[in-house]
């Protein structure tokens, strides 16, 4: 377990996989048969399926992902892997049927739905802004119930404004990239339907010394860190294991991400020194991180000969369905994980490499015979191990 029940909140696939097992135990049906006979067929959702590769599904689309500015086919993924945490195929018309059935009491009792749409409270009194499988928030001041999802080659989001009878469903067959967030698109569409279009804030200009007040390392918890840096006049935010993202000021202490409604708010103590940063999403749980006296690590490249780099080329298995492929291209060492884009890694020693697009590192390990037998990725405070399965 990541933490004791009630101490923190984390949306994770494992909970939904367990829920699928509960459904099968109680109903005596497979999860696939249950959603078909209890939901899809009674509601007339004729374009919704438990997705199977061998099944012929009319108008089923392919999934794509971005790689170095171009699109490519998303890698194969058996739907037995996501199971009850995904694996369903549908279209926006059927999702509109589903949404209407929820709010009119055709699918579950209104009392049950009200429980599902009640935010859970942690032991320390903090609200999670999450019910039973739903994120709870607001859109231009109107109550919203929403959720997103993603899988190889697909990114999705649904947003319901139950008091206004407005529903936005975004289904894309391309993994979301910068400026293409399905959540942001659903929010903006719903705002237009409300007659209250959402405009991105106008960034102001700060002096370098004003920006520097916010830079530093902030502790989210015992393992995770949020690092705030300045490059020129631009402020950047980077979580442990995450990509570096530019943030833009609307005041000396409040910043926003382009194409996102999430805000970073820096809070000073009585002396005026910034000591806390709050991540305030439009929907979801607010997160607070404390500034700590920890040096920002600036990783520097060192030269490594092509002969050494060539030794690292191969395929490394982290799990049966998840591999990391290492290639040498024009003297640059490149890595590509299953379902992800290809990225370059840079040497800080002869065996340790780092990524620039995200806060992660890789270490190649030499076995007793002197061969490269495995590697260890480090990301987000977690360490894994991957054995070399192919030269």
C-alpha cells in the first residue's frame, strides 16, 4: 500500500481492478457480460463494448501517439491488462445516453448516486474533491461532476453540469500533448454552453528578483519534490519524475500553466519569505508543499565514447508488457518505453544518464561477466530494475 487508508488520496487503477473482481463475485458474471447485460443493452447503448482485439467492432478507430513531432501507431495493449480500470469502447452519443440515465435514476438509485458524488474527507480533515469514481469541481461557478482517462493511443474526458443539463464528452484517438488536454477542452466547451466562455489569463511581467522569490525545492511528501527554477525571466515547475513546465504570472505569487486551469500559488511567511506553494486545480484535491533547504541539482553532461554507448543498445524488460528500448542514433543514446515517445538521455557518468524532458535518470549495470545485464530507472522517488532481454 502507498499509505494507510484515510491519510492520503490517490486515484489508481488497482482499486478499479478490485472493484471489477467484486462485481464478478456478486453477480456471478464476467465483468464483460455484466456491463453488457446490465448497462449497455438495457440503456440501448448500441455502440459500446468491452473491447477485444479479435472482435469486429464497426467504426472502431486506431490509437495514435506523438513521437518527435509526428504521429505513429500506438503499441498493442491487451484489454485484459486494464480490465475494469479501462477496456471499454464507446462513442459520444452513447456516453450522452449513459449520462442521462445516471441523472434520471434509470441506472442507479439517486441516493446511491448522491453518495458517489460526495467528496471524501481524509482523517486530518482535508477534502479530496473525489467521490466514488468521480472528480467533483466547478465550471465558471457551476457544480461539475467529471473524470478523465487515458490508454495507449487514447485520451478522454467527460464533464457534467447536472444543475444546468450540460454534458461534454471528449474522446480522442491520439495521446494528449501540450495544449491538447481533453480536460481543458471539455471545460471550455461547457463554459461556452453556459454562455460564460473561459479566457486564459493575461500574463504580467515580473522582474528577475521577483521571480527568484519563488525558486527552490518544495517537499510534497517524504519522497516527492516540486522544483521551481528560473531560466532567464521564465519560471519553470517540475515534479519528481515529471516534465519541466513553464508557468506564467498573474501576480507576484500566483502563476498559471498554458492550456490548463491549474494554478500555482506561493505563500509567504510573516517576514515575506516564500515558504509554501499550493497547487490548486480547478477540479481535484489542492496540494501544498513546504519549501525546504535543499540544493537544486543541476546535472551536467560529460563526454562518453560511442564505443561505450554502443554497449547499452538493446531491449530491457521492466514487466512482461512494458519494455525500454535503447538505441544509438547519430552518436546520441535514445530510449523509448512501451507506448511512449522516444527521448534522448544524456551522460553524467559513463554508466549514469539523465533525461532533460522529465526528472528521471537511468543507470546501466554491469554483470559479473562484464556485460551490460540490466538497467535501473529512477523516477519520482521510485527505483525499478529491468533486465536486458535483447541485444
